């Protein structure tokens, strides 16, 4: 089976990904509780989570915003052409 067809395993409590996420969350908590400014890279799917944790500096790529806006515009144009 090609590697692209393999199912992605879901993270378990012991997986490195879960341990990494917990470590990052603990670091943000420590930084915020100490009164310092925490910052991280975000996307539309996780920005609220991090800002709720107290992260005050965020950076993201603008490409997903452009893609979402272009798709919305094209969808609206197609809907208007059907009517």
C-alpha cells in the first residue's frame, strides 16, 4: 500500500504528539502566569484556543485567508450565475 494511502493513527495519551502538546500548553501557562507575554503561530482552527490560554502575540500565514476568500467569491459568483 502506498504511504499516502495509510490511515493516520489517532493520537493516544502516550503518543509523542500528545506529550508535545501538553508540554507546549504547560509552557504557555507558565509564561502567562509569570506575567510575561506568550506568542505562537496560529491558524483559524486554533487561534481562539491559544488566546483563551492567554497568548497575546500571534502570527499566521495569509494564504489560507486568501484561499478562503477566493473560494467564497467563486461560490457566490457560481450561485449568482445559476439564478
